């Protein structure tokens, strides 16, 4: 209709709001009218859909709606509306939303000509409202229909600001099977029969009523499915779809029936309901993420209780999986343990699972990798962060996070002992060489969170220093350490000495180094100049300026080195031990660890770039393994090593078990929702110069001893340079 504009009364209510959304999709102009003065209705309205009024589910904040309020809202307010509509000559169509409650109950499907026998005040008020609409249609040349809506499959919201709603029949069932599930389903009678019609079907019927040219000036039309379903069968459908075991408590021994005869709707509107009850429930459940929980222990049970407590409407828990044989088939807080982790593929397919939530605290790589490898690509995975969440009672969806690549390396996280580090750093001045790099910048950040007096950054990377200063200085907390930054190179002895002259440094954390193995094979002189001679410069000056503590950040590649980079770092370790022997009153030490996730040049950022570009993930050898650790954890342990170290010691960080790079790549592809070898190829390129298939952390595992800090070990190694190191490091100091 050209120039059409639809008035929706009760536009803030459930059905009125839904129809407004329906018209928006069809680009039909409309105006919402709700509890306003009818005189405010625009003059250019061409069609009216009258939803406004109270429902049998309306409830005041003080209690049940009084009988006179139904009459006032449904009858008297309709009179006012119709009186104003008489003045609007542009209106050509009026659709009135009636109710099946006008018929009451009966054993046979209701025809539009069936006698009206409402069983409650609401039904009586709707009969009176319909009579007003019918009288209006007789007096005016406006095509009018009363659509008597049967039970809605949906979730009504109360239209009146001063009112709160109680659930409809359908909503009450949905809620009982949802977050508030207790195992007991309360209904009237299992034999009660109702005609349920999906919300989308109702919207189509109302729009068809606006469009149709069939029928007389006034028609009453039933809008239902034409099918009756007992409450007992409804409960069965809900129960089967949400996979919950339950018992039914009936509140009545008598039963009632309400079904629509929909022949007239088919004839005049060309409409019929197409959604079955099961399809309707499935569609509404589709708005909820279907979740399966891995782990039916304390964390999983607490999580389910929080979901119930918070009345989450966006998720639907379908059950648990757990490898504990004693829990199989049991109910945990009303949810069944459906199988073990290995059963995930079958359960996911059967229950249409969309998300798997790993609730097992302190998950290790075995669990994460096992779950990840079993999931189809369309199923996401989330995890609870740690056992501390359980201890603190912080088990809800605000603590659930996406799986992180660090989960795939599978090490239980060590809690950062920031307070201990902070107290030890109190009042001290630190120089961090390589302070803008991956490790160095995290050292600076953690020291900036401590009670240190001053943190000095030295790095040749201008942009890195600038970005870090911007980020740290944006933190406005009081009592932060003084922050100083210098552009310079540790190979420039005069520059380093200038800094040490101007500041009374207490601790040097030496992170500056070249660390890219293949690049250093092609640039061996540069590796030697920075990693060995640069370290010697800093050690010489630490000795000259009487600096108490020196910490070298080393690498597992320094053990039996096969590369230039590894050899240069091994020689740097030996230098530290040499200077420690010369300075018995100091604490000169080295801390050795393996790969850190997300450092520049590590496999993680390379793999991520390749996956995001949908290009092949490249691996040098199918059997290659590496030790991994997160950067914050590695740095925390480096600083803890500084606290406990004695002069001349080499300390090792427990990196857990080595990770197979191929497995890491496969699971990294999977957590991006892609299929390895299908969506993302994996290419074996061959070992590069200087690379090992397997790395080591110590020369002799039998000469490791535990320190006083968990996961930090002390290596009792004889300070020698291996034959391989000597052969690979032929560049002389005079080459600088």
C-alpha cells in the first residue's frame, strides 16, 4: 500500500514489540502507541493493529491484577482508542488481537462461531473488547478482523511499566527445564490439552490479515496450529531436547482442552501454522548456546549452580562428560554425566553441542589437547582459569575464558609471586638491557609493578622503547618506580658506562641478545659481538661500578649447542661464572629456560600469521619438540631466581614436558575453528642450519638440585666450553 503507516498499540508488549520488529524487517513504516493519550495518534495512520491490554499473565508489583483493572485496561481503554480512531479517515484496516480465552475450554476444536464461555475475568474482558471492535466495524467503513490467538510459543514481556509478568504456560515449562531446573516439573494436569503456535507464525498471520482482501467488513479468525498437545507430551518433548531426567508433579486431577479450528484462517488469510511444537522448542533453544561441560567435579558442579543462580538465558547445559567411571550416568545438580572425554564426538553430534567448557581446574596439556583434538571445527572450547577460582569461589561465566595457545603447551601455571618480588626490589635501581624486547619488556613491566626505586631501560630499538613508555606512563597509580629509557647498544661500552655513571644501579638484568637461530648462522660475527662481547662489556662495567647483582637471561640452546646463537649464549654463561669467581662478594648468576610463547620469532606468532592468512603452516621436522612457557611466567621465575640465587649459579626453570611442534600446530589450527590439512595445509620444510630436533635444559640431569622455590632448579655444571662451542666460535674479540 502506497503511503502506508501502521499504528501498533501495546507496542512495548511482547506481541506488539515482536510485530514491530517484523515490520522493520519488511521495511513497513509504523508508529508505536503504548499508554499514551489517544489524541496523540498521528493523522496519517492507514492501518491499526490493536495489541494493548492486560493478559492473564499480568501481575502487579503488589500481587495479582484486580478484576476491575482488566476491565479498565481491556475495555475502557479500547473505548477511548476507538473514539479517536473515528476521526482518522485515512485508516483502512483494523486488526484486533483477541484471545482463545474468549472461548473458555471445550472438548472439540473451537470454530469462530462457537459459543463464548470465558472461565476467568481476563476472558470476559476480552469478549467485551471484541464486542466493541465488532460494533466499531459495523459503524465505519474500515475492514476489521479479530484474531483470536491460542497459546504462544515464546516469552512474553509485560507491556505496562507498573506491572511485572508471571510466566505463560510455555514459558513456565521452558524456565523449569532451563537454569532453574531442580528435577521436578510442576504442571496442572498431564492430560490438559493446548494448541501452541509459534511466535513467527503469529506474526505472519497478523501481517496476512493486514494484506488480505478476502472476507467481509468484520471477521473473527482463529490463529492456532489446529493441533492439540497434552502437557504430558509437552514435558516429554522439552525433556528429550534438553536431555534432562525429571519427575512430574501435577496440581490438578481434572483436565481441560483448548484447540483451534483454523480452516477460516486458511481460507481468508491463506495462512496456516508451519512450526510444530518440537520445532518451536528447538528454535527457541537455538537462541541458547548448547553447552557440554568437561569435568563433573567440584568446579563443574559449582559452575552449574552459578548458571542456575544467575538465571542465564543465553546458554543451555546439556550435561557432563567425565573420565571417572563411578560418575557415568549419574546426575550432577540435575545434569547427567553422558560419557567420557573420548565419547565427545558422538555426544556432540547427538546433542548438537555448540560449545565445550572444560571445568577441570589446573588443566594440563593432555586434557586440553585431547579435548581439542576430538572437537569438530564448529564447536568452540572454553576453560576455567585455575584451581584458585575454585578456592575463592569464583566459578561463574565471568571467569570462563577462551582457550589460549598457552593451554596447548600444557603446563599448570605458577602463580606469579609479585608481592615477594616487589618487596625484594624495594628501594633498588634496576638496569634492564634489551628492555624493549619480548622478555626485557616484561621484566620492565613486572618491576614497574614493584616497589623498586628506578627502572632503567636500555635498548637499540627506538620504536619499542617509545611504545612501552607510552603504555607504562599511561598508568596513573601512585608510588610507581621512576622510569628512565636510553637508546643504546651493549656493544657500545662507552654508552653503557655513561648510564652507570649517572645512576647508582643495584641490579642489572641482562636480556639483550640476538636469539634467532637461522639468522645467526648467517651472521655469526654479529651473534658473537652482541651475545658474548656485549655481555662481557656489561660484566666488566658491573664489576667496575661495584654493582651487587647481575642476572643473565640465558637459553636452553646453550646446552650442548649446535648453533652459533647457542654457542654464543653458552660462552656468555661461562663469562658470568668467571666474573662470579672474581667477585665473591657479589651475586652474578644466569637463568636458563626454553621457548616463550609469543616472543618475536617464536613459532606461535609465525603460526598465527600463517593460520590467519589461510596459508600453509610450516614445520621444519615432524618429530621436533620444544619446551614452552608464557612470557609473564618466565619473567616471574627469572626475578624469583634473582632473589634466591647465589654467586656463580646457573638456575633452570622447570619447563614441564617438551611439546611436539606438529601437535601444537594441529591444535592451534583447531582452536581457530579450522581443520588441519583440509582448511590449513601443514608443510614439513626440513631442519634449518643450527636447529636441533630436541632441546635440552641441562648438561647432566643427575646434577640438578631443587631450589627453595618450586619449579626452579640449580645446575651443578662444570664451567667448560664444549668442543662444538669452540669450533663454532672462531671470531676473535679483536673483530669488534
